C-alpha cells in the first residue's frame, strides 16, 4: 500500500502535522532509531478508497448538521422567562447563566481529549468532573436500571442551576422551562456550513443518508428527587424534533435515536446500521460507510475502531482547511469536504 517511501531527517518533517497533500494521500511518519543520525521515514499513504456507488452515509445531528450549541444560548432565554415569572428577573437571569455554564462545561467534556484541548476550551477539567458527579447524584436509580446516566438532560441542567441559587423548585417549573427551551431550540435551528451542499451531492448520487443521534433525555422527577427516564417518550420527542430537519433541506432516510442505548456504545451503532440495512433491503459493507460527527469519542471512535467504517469525518466548527488524520479519518470545518474522499 505504501506509495512513496523516503528517508528524511530534517525538522520540517517533524513539524509536519499530517496536513493535506492532494486529497487522497495522507502523510505517515515512522521514526526509526534515536539520537544522532535519526531517520524519519515519510510515507505517503493512500486514504481508504470509497466509491460513490457503494457509499452509505451516516451522520450525527447536533453540532454536526445543525448548530445546537449556538442556538442553545438563545433557547436559554425561555428558561430565564419561566423562572423570572416565578421568582423575579434577577433570579431568572442567574438560572439562565448557570444553565449556560453547565451546558458549555458538558460540551467541553464531550469534545476534549487531551490537556491541550482542555486548555483551549477554557473549561476546567475539575469543573467538568464536579458537574458530572452532580448530574450522577440525580440519576443513581436510573443508572441502576439502565446501566448509564443521561449526561445531556436539560431538566437536570435546570435543576442544578436552581440548586446553585438555593431554590426549591417544583417539578412543573422545571418541565415548563425545559419545554420553553426545546421549543425555541427547534424553531431557531441553524444548518451548519457545507451541510446542504453535502446532502445535495449525496442525493445527486442517489445514495442514502442515515442519522445517528443521541438521546435528548427528557426526564421526569420522582417524589424522592431522583430523575426518571422513559426511553420511548424520550425517543418520540426527539423523533419529532429531527423530523423538522426535512423542512430545512436535510433529506435523510432513517434516523436512529440513542434511547435507551446511546453513543458511544457499540449497541447504539449496531442498531443504527441494522435500521439502515432494513431500509436498503441489503447488508452494508461497512468499509464503504462514512460517519460524520463533532466528537471523536462519541461519534467516530466506535464506528472506525470497532466496526470498520471506511471513513470518519470529524466536524470542527470554524476550522479552515482539511486535516488528514489517518487513512480512515479527516477533520474539516466544511462538511461537504467529505465528498473529496469518495470517487466514481
Ligand atoms: Mg454532536
């Protein structure tokens, strides 16, 4: 598979960050020997090949196809209004600020891998761990029942925001605030750059697009204060939210939702692939499958490392250019770049 091999000991090669070469070759550096006379073998290896006619497309939704993180700050206005009407505007504003802090912290936890990532994100890893353990405290019973917690339940975020202000909040206030948030979030959905171009290309080639999305985790509060999870209700809610995407030009075949198995669990992705195979009426050779998402750990790792997906596309909002990370992965800020790695 090695196309070109060359010896090189100069420092530019060391600094080379697996950058774009010509859309189909990525740079692989192998260091042999140490100290004086070190040799760096540089190979230009081909990206894994996928043909249009065999390609099957899978994508995450939130912060990959639509800008949920940005819209969430606008949608938190609804939370502020609900709390302002009960406790006055000063409290309403505080709850909104707390909610947004929690959201930002949890998104950082979803995306960050290295210490450098944490530094860049401006969020303390310790803060993330503190918020996560507070979330877990409210979901102990749920964890026993389902084996895992729901990290992104907005009801829990709102409850924690109210706890911080020392408010004893009625469950109805929390549900009402969460509803207000979701209604605004759904109404103001913004499609990410490059998405409509990509969807058009996929459809022009008569290939399918399947959505793989995590649970929105609509939870209820039990009399003992623990949060309860009804997978079917949660799934129905998300299905309705996702169906609105068609009106925005995102024409997908089938959506698979993380209730109760969620990302990054293998069962979640297996369920998604099965749903796609049912829709296509034939098995999928996963080496022809492309998966797109904004979190390596949540969206890409399992499909690439455990299931043999041909290509993972990591979407990084605002990124310029394309980084070729491996034979099976690119990073881009323009999702339609993915088509450069699929050929006739
Ligand atoms: Mg996402």
